[in-house]
C-alpha cells in the first residue's frame, strides 16, 4: 500500500491465500491493514491466512482490526480466516486483546491453514454477456443452481436480488456482470462483480414506475448486504440469505 507504513505481500498455498504483513500497526496504518485484507479476501477462493510475524504492534488495542476483518469476511466473501503469529509475544498480545476469540491464531502457516474451516461448500461463478435477456438468464441460472443444491426455498429471494444487482451493472457500468453464488452452512451469498470502482449506493426510487426494485429492497430482503472493492479492480456487490429452518407439520 503506497504511503502506508505497512506492506502486504500476497502468496498462494494449497487451500489458502497467505498475506504477509510487515511494518508497524498504528492508528495511521490500521485502515491500510483492514482495507487491504478485505480487498485481498474478495479474490481468495478457499480461505485467508494473515501472517503477522513481521508486524510491529505499536498499539496493542489495534489488533482488534483482525476481529473486524473476520466479521466482515464472514459475510462476504464468506471464507475462513486465520492468523500466523510466530512469536509468543505476538500471540500473547492477540490473546490479551481477545482477537483470538474470533480468529484462530497459530505459530506457523501450515498450522494456520489447517485451522481454516474447510467444511462442505458449494460455489459457482459465471460471467454473463451484455445482451437482451441477460437478467432473465441470470435469474434462471440462479434458480436452477439453488434447486440443484437442494435449497429451492432460497430461489425466490435470490432471483429478485440478483436481478437488481445485474441490472445495476448493465445500467450504470460498461461491464459484463460476473455472478458468484455460494452456499455454506445454510447461508447463501449472491454476488455480482463489475469493473467499475464507483460504489453501489442505496437510493430511493423517485417513482414506482422506474425500472429495478432498488437496493433498498435488497437490503430489506437480505440478512446483510454490502459493496466491497476487489483487489483485481472494480467492485463486488453482495447479499446474504439464510436458510430458514423447516417447521414440523
């Protein structure tokens, strides 16, 4: 990160993306650590491991940044997260400030990767062309995939949400909408990426006759939603749906 006292170096290991963080964690670098890890997480398909062994912790209370990151990527992109702290002193600071309650902390990369929750997960990605009928094709694809994954009860809400996200891409950017659909532990995430860095903004429709339902309805239907910058460029707009438990009778 240019102008930041911290450096984030990204590597790949089997079943995880590994980020080595070097420099000093202080009030000035806190946003760079937080935003850097969140951006990297958007392109980490299996899990994220942050190695803080080379990080100088200027203010111990700021290790809360790792709890914040864990909470945020728990929603999107819904991947597991763990920390590497080779020194006992680092692990003690993380423990005293309760960071290890929300993030597994291990002494080495192999152990931190093994600590990731690699439970059964369904995921698919597909890029759709900018063409007439694209929104309809995306709706059909999402409904079909959720039926295939045995959660057809989520299809109605997911179809409405993906329509709004895809229409926003088609109306407001020059990109092709890239769909990502995830299902893990009964939690379904619908996400649409594009190459435009401008964030999605929740606005009221001025008229009920305007096209699209608006992000307001997405916010009402989803358990949570957001707009995340992608390290590869552009942004991802996502919404999380929870599978409701079946009732007897």
